[in-house]
C-alpha cells in the first residue's frame, strides 16, 4: 500500500466511523457505553424500587451527579440496586425534554461502568460497581446525586433479605406474587430507618433473582449484626393463618441467638399486623436461617392461602404495618444487645 492510498483509506475509515457514531447518537434508541465490561452480569427487573435520604453529605470528589431535565420531578425518578450483583439502575421519563448525557459528572471511584439507553423518552442508566456498595441518593435542584457507601464503615448494620425475586416469584395467588410484597415491605422499612444510627442494607432492592446460597454468602462476607429475611407463607391442605418467624434451633435460645431474634420480631410484627401469633418456629432446614453466621430469622408475615392474611399483606397499609413491626423489632434487638442506645 503506497502513502496516497493509505491516506485515502485512513480518511475514508475515519469518515465511516463518524457516520457510524452519528447514526448511533442520533437514533432514538441510542445507547452509549462509557466503559465496556462484558463480564458484568446484566440486571433485569421492573425497577420499581424507590428510596431516598433526606440529607446526604456531599463530596465533590466522590459523587455521581446526574442533571435531571426540566419537568421531571423527584417522584418520576426510580433508583434501584442490587448489592449482591453490584448493580444500580436509574430511570425516568424525560417528558418533552432531552437528557444530556454529557452533563453527567462522575467522580465516584466505586463505579466501573455506566451505560445509557433510551426508549420512547424513558432514560435508563445502568451502573456497575466495583464492590458491594450501599447506594444512597438525593434529589436537589434538578440534580440527582448518588453516593456509594462501603458497608464495612457502618458500626451497626442489619442485612434485610426480601424473599425471592426475578423469575422466582415465590408464592403466587391470582397473580399476586410473594416477591413483590416482600420487596414493597422492605422498601417501606428502608424509608423508616433512613435516619437511624444503624444502617440497613438489602440483598436486593429490585426485582432480581439471587439464590439462597448467594444471599447467605453475601451475609457472611459482609458480617451484619442481624439478618432478617422477609417472606409470605403458603399452606393449601387446610385454611390456617398467622405470622410465624423461623429460627435456627442449633444455636440455642440465649440473647443474640436466632431464636431470640425470631421471638422479638414475631411479637413486634404481630403487634402491628394484628395477625394470629404462631410464634417462633424451628427452621433448621431453611438455608439462609441455618447458614447465616449472624443472628438470623425468617419472617413469614402471613399465609397467602388465607383470605384474611392476604387482604392484610397485599394492601399498602398492611405492608406499611409489617415494615413498622420489623423496624421496631430490629430496634429492640439492637437495643437489647447493646448495639444501639
Ligand atoms: Zn418465600
């Protein structure tokens, strides 16, 4: 190849690239990948999780700052995350406006990849993190500020496990899925505990599946003071109802045991929900109860097979009460074990 042909092919190559980039940028369903990392697991789900903090200390060198288009309000923004899979999803409708990807300022060292996509005015921002970071966000003056916290820096922490997720819907009656109720209760719980002296974090805050083995391994890796799993019960060989909390009988009944936590949570939840009290129930065969090293309990809020229980746990009010009960139980357990005052 001589110099002239080489230059010509370089120029046509560049022109070709420019055209490709223009097509890419101008197409309505554009997708811009800032840094490729094909090994990261893709996250699916309906991204209905929502949580915010009232105040957040800012650090210009450690924030993700997303400019939110005019007309989009805080309630239009959905932020969901999955600590096990180290992923965060942010989405909102741009309404009649456009979203300026170039206006995003990222100084958060925890982020290894951000990708953007848009579909019919819906902007989706997918973030992959380099570790199991707890995600907090604050909406202020048309900016969404997102920060990522190392859970190991929290003195007192509780891992909350909304049961099931993704293709594993859990109990299912007439299209009411256990996975959605458990997530909703845990989101309300997160809001209740937003400003407390202990930190709550979650095995999932979106509609993503992870196995019980992954959940227990995540708990044992991060070492919470308590582990609280939330489920809905199912029994179709008779109509039984009520709240029960499963515990690991192999670890005694002393303060700090699985039984001790189950008993506290059972009383606190029943007090709020007004359900039949079935008490702590031996749950040695339940993986997360048995293999989590922290005091672990699995709450069965009620029976989906029972109309009365289902009415309670499938209502917004009932889910708020369940969250309040779990919140009060967690606070009592942390107080009794002198983790908080
Ligand atoms: Zn379940």
